[in-house]
């Protein structure tokens, strides 16, 4: 089993796992969750030990990249012990965290010490009033300070993630690019994904395609397409006068399923074979029925990968294909 690789029915090797460590967050971003959320009871959430066991199983099956997400992963109690445990796993070459940045002043250095080598930080606006509007509870100054803390801790290739909503923050695309350029950061612009029922805005009306965003940037900075990859869905472009990379994540306009190399594990322990499908395998139930049986866990994962679909079928008209919110899936 140790030498087995995870190959799906379409010949794609799974080398990347995104794992949600909590559904809780100190923000309530309008595209991620409802304002009045009911979070999972503790017993329904994977323990830190169970998350580490799943991470170990995947690395023993050839996975080389793990990303921890939330909710907001840094609000979970004692989460640094999980970072330290996963950071020691043999075969892991890329250990990443996606965060809203609010806790990075406290955690940036411990993350670096634990072996995390890359950070993705969500930042959709540089206006304090708009930041409050989009996150409902967040403070922009706290996130910018967290970004600075990550740079001070020595993280290389920090990447900002910006979800672009037409009429909400699309007028800030160039400001965000300039912010990234000034700090030598990468930035990816993301088309909103139709996950979970929201009433705060009409997803069809706010949809902004990656082509529209790229056009806004190229009015000032001509972009050169590259073949660079970080193992995820971003497609990267370069500017001639900057080391910052511009990425686009385009689930609607430029479907990235053909070379999909990843699966997700939700905070409840469901192995999601595709972001845009509901098919899942309950790893938590297996772990609790057979605690410590890593071989059984690996066998279950191998069999599950054979059910991975060829692609997702998101639409851009605002219809919800998936009822779970993004904080359950892992951002």
C-alpha cells in the first residue's frame, strides 16, 4: 500500500489535499457564509489527531502538498500542534495555510517554525469601510498588519486571494495589484463560486469573469502568460517590471478540471472528490470505528478516488449547485 499512488479514473494523479480544520471564523464574508451562522458541535468536528492521521495517510499515498484551511484555521484552539505534526510528515514538499490574516501577527512565526512554507491570505478590498461591509466583522488594519508579520517571519511567495464582485470591489483591482507589487506579493483573482444559499447579494448580478479582471489590469500593466504553477487551480501571468505574479482562478469562464490533482477533506471528515459535486466518503466514521488503523484508512481513500468525477458544472447565473457553504468545504 505504501507505494500505491492515487490515480483517478481519468488518469489524473492526486498529489494535493486541502483540509478544513474548523468551520468557525472571526469574519462573516458575504460570499462565504450567512451572517447568522450555526456552527458544528464539537463532537461532529474532526479532532486534531484525526486530521493528522488523514494527512499521514495521504502523504503515504503519494500526496506531496497539503493546505490547511477553515473557516479560519488560526482560530482553532491548539492548532499549532497540528501544524507541527503535519510539518514533520515524510514526503510532504509543500505545506500551505489559507487564512484571512487576522491572527498572523500572533501566528506567523510559529507557522514558519512548524514547517509551513507558503501562505494564502484573503484580501478583497483596501477600503476600511468596504472591508467591514464585505467581511461584516473584520478590520482591514489588522489584516494588513498580519501580512506584514508574515513577511517579517520570512515567508516567501505570499499570495493574496481576492474574490471580485461586480459593483462591489471590481473598481479596486488595480489598487490590489499595486498593493501586491509594493510588498512583493503574488495575487490571485477569483470568480465567486456558487456554494451555499446567500441572500446578501445576487451572484448572477455580481459575477465578474477573469477575462474582465485581466482586461482591467492590462490597461496599465501588460501581462505575459507563464507556465508557472503552485500545484493548484491558479493560472499565472507576469508583469515585465515586477516579480509579483498575477493569478486567475476561473471555475466559470475557464474550467480547470482537465488537470485536477486535488481533493478536499471537510471539517466533518468528509472526503470531497470535487468542489462542485456532493459525492463524499465519511473518513471520520471510519477513524472512529477503527482508531489507529492507518492501512484501512488508506485503502478507503484509494477506493474513493475511483469515484472522482471528470469535472464540475458551475454556472455563472447565480444558481446554487452546492448547498454547503465555503466555510464547511475549506476555502
